[in-house]
């Protein structure tokens, strides 16, 4: 379900520079949040982010939501690359389940998924 709210999210949604969704299960229980933001049409990139509730962790919710939103972003917003930032001490690393992952700096790692990548 679309997530709109404070801090200009609705304006970014209308402008096509950011899209955010609640992640829910079949009963409507909130499992987390997933978003594509910082869509830069000139450089054909976007930033994928997520969070999950403690109860949702280890159930594949983040990976499924990231994959689903990445497909939608590639089809609707048109970037050729999405980047996912995460802490390197995140043991789960859902980015590895969403597509290709490349390492980054000491505090975060960057995962890049390109349109049409296997």
C-alpha cells in the first residue's frame, strides 16, 4: 500500500522522485516499509531503502518487498540502476537476495541492481 506522509513525501511522489510503501502480510499486519527515493533521471539512478519489524525479520519480507519495488521502479520510474545502502554488520544482507551486491566503505555497503541483470 502506498505510504504518504510528512516531510514532503507526497510532493516527491507526485514529482516522480520517490515512492514509498508499507510492507504488510495477508492480514494487513505491518511488517515494514520499502521505498525508492533520490530518483535522478539525468543519471538514471535511484536509492532503495527498507526497514522491517522485529517480528518480520527472517521471513523474507524485506527481500520480497525490495525485489517487488525494484521491478516496479524499473518499469515505472525508469532508472537503469538502483542502489541499496545497508550497514556492513547487518548479518542478513537482504541485498544479496535482491540482486547483485558490491561492497562499499567501512560504515555502509552499496548494493547495485541494474535493469535486466540476471
